[in-house]
C-alpha cells in the first residue's frame, strides 16, 4: 500500500472541498460528490453529515474503493471506516470546527454530531 506524500497531504488539507467518487460493483466510478475533508496528523478524513444512510456513503460501502480529487491531487483511495468510539473523533471534530468555522454554524454543526461520527471514513491511498 502506498502512503500520502507530504505535498499531497498539505494540498488536500488546504483545499476547501474534495470530490469523492466511489467504485461501483462493476468497477466503474459513481458520479462524484463534493464534501469537506480534514487532516489529522498524516491521515485524511471525510464524514457524511446525513449518517450512514446517505447515498454516497452507502455507495462507498459496496467496495470501499474510489477516487478523490482536491487541491490538484488526483488519487485512487481505499475508504477505511473509523470506529464510532475511536479516540481520533475528538481531533476530527476540532479540525472540522477550526477549518470550516468561518461557515454558518448550521453547516459546521452537523459535521460533529454522533450521526456524522458514525459515518467517518479515513482516506487511504491505493
């Protein structure tokens, strides 16, 4: 498995939005969705504010593979589910609030709910 380069991490973390396309069962990519992304250490995370039932999140669960694009970086990734009780959630919450705090609370608040925490994915390059 490959790892993110420092440049990739920096560029993706600096990007306001990330395009995420999961792989369908037949191997083709779904239509990309635009979501927020945060960096904690050398790891990148995304969340579904609508929880595990959202369309794009359910699509990710079919193969746990896809493609992301942000900050000029294009990478194939694996989507790794983060356990609901993982200690990293507090750090992820803090970064979401810090990075996106300039947006109205009605947009940022849903990223740090128990529902969103339960639909947190780490992006691992492949």
